[in-house]
C-alpha cells in the first residue's frame, strides 16, 4: 500500500502506558468509540488451544483431594535443617545432603531451602490442632535437592498429606467420632490414583524411620516406587508437638505420579447380565502379603473376574501358628451372557489351584 501522511504525536508525561504505535491506535479507537467501529470476522482459523499438561493434572490432583475432604495449604519453602530433622526419631542418622543456604536470611527460622514438604505440612497441622480436633491437609510444592555436576538444585514437586482426629466432623448424633487410622489415609491415596487412572497400582509393606513399624505402606505404580504413607512414629509425633493420637501422613512423588497418567484410557459399558458372587478363604503363611494373594487371584480369574475384595483377616485357634486366613469376595460377570454357578465354580477352582502353586495356599476348613 501507498504510505499515507505521517502524524507526529507528543505523549503527555503522565501517560507512561503509551509507548508504541499500537497504543496510539487504541487511544484513537477509544476516543472515537468502539461501538462505532465496523465489525469484521477473522479471516483465518484460530490456532488450536494448547494447555500445559502438568498444570492441568496438578489441578486435577487438587480437585480429587478436596473432593476426598482435605484442605490445601501453602507453606514457606524456607526452613532450617534442624526443623526437618524432626521427621526422624532420635538415633536415626540425618540426611547428609547439603541444603541451599541463604546468604542473607530474613529470619533465623528461614535459612535454607527445604528438602521436605511433609515437615512443613506437619508444622501447620500442629498449629491448627490448637483450635480444632480434626485436621485433613495436603500441600503440593517443590523441594530443593542438590544436583550432581550442576550449580542449581533439582526442584521436583512433592505431595504431602496429613490426617488426624475424628473420622467425621463433630455431629449431634455422636457418630463417626472414632479416630482416623491407616485405612482412612489409604482410602484417600486410592481415591487419588483411581481418579488419575494410574496403571498397575500396588501397595506393599515397607519400613521407614518416619513412620510406625507395621503401619506403613509404599505406593508402587507400574513397578516404580512413588512414595510412602502410614501412621507417624510416636517419637516423630512428639518432635512436632502433636497430640498423642494417631497422625497419618504421606510423602509422595508428584512428578512421578503425573508422568504415569495415561493420555487416553478405556471405559466399558455396564453389563446387562447379573453378576455372580462367591467367597473364598485361604490359609497362607504370615509373611505373605494380602495384596500378593489378590494379584494372583486377579491373574487367574481373567476378564470374567470383575472385582476382588478382602473382607476378613483371621489369626487364631482355627489356624496353625505362623499362618493367617484371608477371606475374599469374588465378583464374576460376563458381557454377553448370564454366568452359571458352574462357570463361577470352575473359575474359583482355577484360582485355588493358582494360589496353591504360587503361595502354598490351602482352603480354610468349611470353604468348599
């Protein structure tokens, strides 16, 4: 196009927002009136919307945890090594990895970048328990860990949970006032992994100095450890000045969890045919985890086995010393026909044979 006449404009000193030709055109349109400008359609297609996958999934994690009854907190990323050592009972060697230390800290309590989000959440839990009996909190935040051959630290995101107090908020009926335990926290973790559609999720017993022996589990997703959760060790509870009641906590690798979230997942329609349910009780050695038995049940049951639920663990006179009885409810269902008792019994016998082969299981007396 042929260049038109030039216009020289002097911008008043108080209009520091006008810095370019586009700003001048905006001023002209504003004074002339946007309503007097003719409407025109965009000649080209709009570019496809691009979202940040990690941010979308992180927000989904928040929604799932809030839906499970937890509240989000945001804490300082600055701490001291001494405060984080409270996560360990006396006598346990501390983490010797160096901290990122501030050259000029604003407070003696904020001198280094944190290694743990859980320690921060437990400090907030202690503060909140001064005003209420029940606390259910979570935080998503970065930790700052030394990186090999790099000046700047690694900054992985972690997810920390803390639960303590009555199972339900105070109610006039007095129901639900029993304290939360390990299985309440496990239910929250299961809600999270199911909501994210994570593949091949298992829970296995583990020992960790921060948690109570025998009341700690490791979350494993597709063969990769993703963190630990359980009841805090009594000495750790004392270190944080928490009340002498069960305090449940989780420290999970959020980066790893989000990496495992599938882009697509399969859903199936509800079968029109009724399900067949059968109970099975097997006796195994004490050291055999229930989750391992369940895994072999699912493998042997195949696609017709829709659900396995552990409903009883028995140790006592009717079981030999060093052994335990695990009772499961098995739900069988087909998409194309109604299963008969014969079909269910055949699958059940196959499961019993697989358990005998893999873990030496035997049927408990009275279960035929």
